[in-house]
C-alpha cells in the first residue's frame, strides 16, 4: 500500500510534545493589536494544547 501523505498546512501549524500531546498557537494575535490589552496579548503569545475532541483529527492530518 502507498504511504499516506502528511497534510502540509498541519505540519507547519502543529508540533508534538515529548509526552505525545499536540501543541498549537492561539489565534487573534496577528493584527489589530492596538485595541487588545497587554494582558490579552501576552496570553495569546503562549502555546496551547489541542483539545481532546480534536486530537483524533489532528493525528490523521499529521499521519501519526
């Protein structure tokens, strides 16, 4: 059987942690930053873990 290709956009956006969780960046942090508070921008800069309900779909996209 042929190998399954990894989704190119997903491999650029998600990383696997050492414990096997999938790490993602938060949205709403790219433009129109003047109206967002400093506290909010700091929170958006930190990485987040993909929600458990989405993990199966991410694993299919990342071919893991």
